[in-house]
C-alpha cells in the first residue's frame, strides 16, 4: 500500500476526530466532578447550528466558536442547576434537553440549510511540517486540530498533576471527604459542568465549520451519543478517551474505503457500521464475565482495571453541603 496514502489516512483521522475529542474531554471533566451531562447529542447539534449561523452572518470564525461555546455552557448550566440546586435526576434532565436542543436546531437553523459558508483555514506549521511522516500527520492541519491534541494532554496534566485536578477527582469520588478538606463541592461541580459544556459546544462548531461544512437537519448524526459511550470506553481518562475518539474516526475512514470497494452494498450499512462497532466495544469493556475472568490473579485484575477504568464513585449523585 502506498505510504503517502497511509499518511494521509492518519492525518484525516486526526482531523475528523477533533469534534469528538472536544466532546469527550468536556464530558470527562463533567463526569469526573460527579455530574452526567446526557444532553451531549442535542448540545453538539445546536452548537453546530449556532456556530455556522454566526460564521455565516458575521464572517467571523472567532465569534462563531465563542457563540457555540456559550450555547454549550448554557445547556450545561441547566443540567447543573437542575441536578445540583433542584436535586432533579441528571439522566432525565439531560435526555429532555437533548430532544429540546435538537428541535431548536431544526427550528432556528432552517434559514441556513445547505448554505455555503466560511470554514476553518488550513495552517501548516513551518519547519515541523517537513518532519518525515509525522510532519504531514500532526503539523499539516489547522488550529482547531492542534487545539484538540493539546487539550488531551492539558486535561491529563490538570487532572493528575495539579492540586485543583486532584480536588476535581475528590469531589467526584468522595464528595463528603472533599468537603471536609475545605472543597466547595457543589460550586466546583457547577464550574466543571459549565467548562465541559463549553468544550462540547466548541466541538459542535468544529463539526459544522471544519469536518462537515455547512448546516443541515441532523447534521452531526448522533455523534453526541458516541461521545458519551467513548467516555465510558475510555474509563473516564482523557488520554484513553481520546484514543477511543480516534478509533471511532478510524472506523469511519475504513467504512468510507469499504463503501467504495463494495459498491453493491447499501451505503447505510457503511454509515452505521462504526456506531455498531463502537457499541460492541463498549459492551466488551463492560462485560461482567470478563471481570470475573481477569480477577483470577492480582496482576491480571490490576491490568484489566487499568484498561477498563471505573466510574467516579459519586457520579450522578447529589451532595448536601451542611
């Protein structure tokens, strides 16, 4: 197989997975604090519409991404307020918001359907792009792709190498103990849910302004549900979650190649195959039989748990600060 073709394929996977990376990292931060934001699919859809609409109207990409982040943060604030202040069920609120945001994107996005608009420009990094193989994959992209890669390592460093990041893990695992050590559990949960929502909104704008240019009904094709699945698949770890996003991007690329190779097979099969395979991978990771199989020895149990990951101990629960 041609080396150039392989390099371009990896570069394409890195680029097209960028929206998913932003959504996965954003939801990971939210869930690490103990709040499940199930509105991801609707948030991505609505922020993709708003981002494109603002870019189309103002011809300003910075303003478009900012508006999309505001939309993501606003939707997340409803989830946070409902669950933290009103003590409502996070799953129910998130699911209702998903449906609402989807309908709002259809209603308000109607004037922008199939309209040509601006796109994130290509920006190769001089010097680094000349590095053999890696240069074309990592440094011949645009600012959004570079930010998605930097976000992975920034999130990892923040969560595991800083004091505030360790507090974040504490309020998601044992909020009572974190509160006893002086952490304002509910305020931090609110903050991280908003930050996570803003990142999800950024991912939505990335989708309509870079990956799939323009706007149309159901434009993001259920990518938010995949992001939620990848957070679990990645064990609530930013790097493993990003790897899951790139695996899904790779599956989409493979399905595109397979579609051209097997022209007689309906296109719907290849379009939905990555979603089905990702669900199977999630079921594999969550299988209790595998838990029992790998619990035979302390070594295998540690390896399996490190690969699988465990949800934050207080995920989805409310906390009463006295």
